[in-house]
C-alpha cells in the first residue's frame, strides 16, 4: 500500500458546489502543481508525523571544488561592493550608476547560475544563495536587480523549460548583463492567475502570437532587454483559462513602459508598468507549450523564493553586528544596554533567528544542488515565509536597540558627524520582503495546500460527488486501510530523536518528532471537523503552517550546527547553546499555536470584519 506522499489522484477536490470563477481558479492551479517525488520531502513529512531526518542528518555539504569556486567569486564581488558601491547614494538618487551595472556584468554577477556553455559562471544554487547573502549585507537595490533578473527573470525558466535554441539565443545575453524581468501581476490580478487579462492570440497566417494587455509592478522592466510574460490564450474557454509563457523582447513594436513605480524602500528599484499593444511574438518564443505557463511560473518561483531569505541572512548578520557593537558600548543607568535583560533577550533571539534562517536557506539550496528535480516546494516556501518575517523582526529590533540613531537617515547622521549606520534604509528596503514573490499570507495558503495534499489524494475522492461511485468506494477502502495504521501510530511514544543526531541535540530532535505527530493529529482532526470547509479556515490553517515552519527551522538549525561542529568550523559550546536556545523559543511558540487552535477569537473577528466591509 502506498503512503499518501506516493499517491497522486486527480480530481480529488469536489468542485460541484463552487462558483464558475472559484472552479476555474482552483482547476487551473491544481493542473499546474508539480507532483511530489516518490520519496516526499522533509517539509511534507512534518505534517504527516514522520519527519524525514535522513535529509538533514547528516547535513548536505558543498564539495570542496564547489565551495572554492564560490569563494573566489564572492571575494571578487565583495571587493567590488566595498570599492565601487555607495548604497546610501543609490538610495538618495534612486538610480544605480551605469558603471556599477557594467562592473557587476564584468564580474559575471548577471549569470551566476547560467552554465559556462552559455557564457555564465556555472555556479551552484548554494553559491548563488551565498552571493545573495553577501549582497543583502550591502545594498537591497542591487540584490533586487540581480535577483529579479536571475531568480524569476529569463535565466531560470529557460534553464528548466527552455529549448536549446532559446537557451543559445537568450542566455548568453543575460549572462553578459542584459537585464531581464518576469511579468505576471496586473492591475486587477494578483495571486489569482485565472483572472489574467493579458491575452495572446495565434495568427494562423504568420504563425506569430499577438499579445495585448498590461502588467503592473514588473521589477527590472524599466531597464530590461527581454522579459517573460504570462498571458491567457485568447481563444480558450473563459471558464477554463489557459495561461502561456512568452519571451518578449522589449524593443518589439507595441511594447511600452508607461510608468516607473516608486516605493517606500528600494528607491532604485527599476519596477514599472508595461503595456502590450498588438505585440507580435515569434512562435519560437513560447516557453514549454501553450497552456503550461503557470507551471513555468510556479516551478520558477519554487527555487526563486530562496533568494529573498538568503538576502535576509546577509541583512540580519549586518544588523546583528551593529546591534551587538552598540549594545556593548552604549551605557545607560551605569551599564552597557546589552547588559539589561530587555536588550540582552533581543540580541540572543536575533543571533538564534539569523542562524536558523541561514540553515533553512543552505539546506534548501544544497538539496537543489543534490538533485535538480528534488521536491522543495514546502521547504522553499517555509524559508521564504519564515525567513522574511524573522528578517523584518531583526531589522526592526535593530532600530529599537539603536533608538534615535536607528531612525535617523544616513545623510543626517553624516551631516552632524555621527557614525553612519543605515538602519533606517535597511528597514525601508526590507519591508517588501514579506510581500515580494508571494506574500506571507499566500505562502501560508500554498503550504497548507501542500500539507493537505496527501489527505486529499486519499480521502478527497470519497467526498467528491462528481466521481463515479465505484471510484469513491475504492478510495474509501484505500483510506480505511491507510488511516487504520497511520493514525494509531501517531499516539505511540517517541523513544529517540533519530539516528545520527549528536548527543546535545537528541532531546530536541525527539521533541520535534513528538510535535510533528501532534501536528499531524490536529490537522487530521480539523479535516474531520470541518471537512471541505477547512479551506475557508485560513487562520487555523495558518497556525498549522507556522508550527510546521518552526519544526523545519529547528531541524535545519540542528543539522547545520552539527555539520559545522563536526567539521571544526564552529565553537561547539557557543553553537550548541545558540541552537538549543532557539529550540526552546520555537517549542514555546509551537505550544502557543497548538493552544490557539482550540481557544481563539477567530469567529468573532471574522464577524466584526464582515460588518465593517458591509
């Protein structure tokens, strides 16, 4: 009998009672989901009560050759950033100097993961994430420029789905510094791709596609030479929209950037509105095939999401440096402020959270390098959601610790002769991270859908009134067989923390297993209680997702700490104490989240909001 992670049953959700719009959105999203590999993943296993510790203990590591290649590039990149980049001036003017962009291109920073065959550096995902960490220490605008270009712009979708002709035509240009972008969002469309209004119609006479529409908040589009555009096929059934992905050259007649958008932070973000009026696109510029565009987008974002928490690692490390230094020399009430408990607790949490974000990013990156087809959807979403939220807390705490000097702009600090520590810029630039490339709310829904997937594959057909009775009966038998063994096992005592776990972490790893089983039980109970209505309980599902994220962060932190200790790259006592402190705080949060699944004011809050918008 297959486990639920090995089962893939179509049409598991009953859509008979949904509106046409809801049905179209759901069916489009479901058709574009990437099926999990037969082995599942650590992220999904946490929701099933059976954590796959073998993917973390031992922790994946870079090969010596790969790490050396990364070190060489990072050394050149950091030297360039120190010598040629004035991040505060970029923030003040709202422009990245041409010589900086040209210098980065000369370093190969626009083609970090592009294979050498196509003119890139051919570095690994782990080294790409390390580069994002480094950039996050210096300048959010440069991080966004290079990330939007490589993580979600032309290079990533072509590396995964492009034809050899497309790769040879576009990748060398991207690697050389021609900027690219990704166009999905529209004025009336955010996270619901079924509502996309930009259309592509095939001209039977010429074989070209004719593109019409408008895209909003397209990062890099102001400077881009080529972009990826998501469009709805004009001749498809409106109730079953087909989304396709196209490579569009910005110098094509009918392509017009109508507005450059400006924001609270990232003042030099080359983000704008792009309009398409009867734009002719050669048929060879279609990525993958007609109607498979959302698959291109979702697959690209799975890996691309790692860049944001990676940048948060660099930002957090810089903030930790500033906060620790200031807390050690700023004296109040006869002692350095870092000696006062309120500030000391902030510093400890900042250090522990920074390590956890890095552990999550490195784990996901290394898993991708081990197997390009590895299923990291949940892990990448965990890292994006948890990492960007903790990153925001860290920069916010840094401002709190530095007080008025944190709130004051770099220019003002310099003007009165004080030390220039740009916390204010970091705070403004980092606020977008919980919104970029899928907001935290969307991440929670995405992870919740993946967490429920094994149960939907097993039990969904039983409740799906659109399926033949024979299929529903067969599904009921399969479900009874699986749950009859799986559910009782969730109540068995956990006796060990897993093989290969160092002594200092065995107790905590055992707790992860215990809490994972508790999470699986509570999620299953919620499914039984609410049935199909569970999808509407977004806050409740969000709590389950947050529990999973805490368990993932705990596991990744222990795994990376153990690897660093065993390799002699870290002080054993300091790292063990840091990770165990993190685990205790995470365990406390998990207990609070479990408590809130039973006692909360969700229903009252919903009714109040309902009356407000009415």
